[in-house]
C-alpha cells in the first residue's frame, strides 16, 4: 500500500482512483492507514470467507487470513486484470499497475 501511496500523484494525473480494503476493524484500519500515510480510501471489516467466495481471494484457514488480491477495474466496475496471491509475493506494484492502466486506457 505504501508503494501505491508513493505513486499516488501519478495515478491522480491519469484520473485513476485507488482503493484498498482489509478485514481489520475500523480502528485498526485507520491506525494502519495513518502509519503508512495513506491518502486514498481504505475499506475495512471484510468478512474473510465471504470475501474469498465473492472475489476468489485465497483464504488460508490455518492462519485465518486472506492473502493479497489485486484488481484493476474499468469504469463501471468490470475487472480488466487481477492478481491472486497465496503467499507473501505475487502482488501488483504501483508502477506496473499504472503502466497497465495507461495501456488499457489507450486501447481503442
């Protein structure tokens, strides 16, 4: 999330909105966002198994965690690209996301 914050102005220039979400409750999500200096919205309170069912995100029962899952949405909410991780690696980077978004915006 900090990576995306570091590139936030570049996303704004392209009129691309960022959104993060977590299963943490509001107080923990606010604390985390403040710690990282996030200025984009952070949703909170995701129900792990339901979110996994709806999005395909990997839910690890043993540790009771939802692994990082990234979506690049078109206006209107259609998923154009996604990244599903089942470990600590395999997530979108800000630079790659910006490049991919620009590519899709320039397609006719």
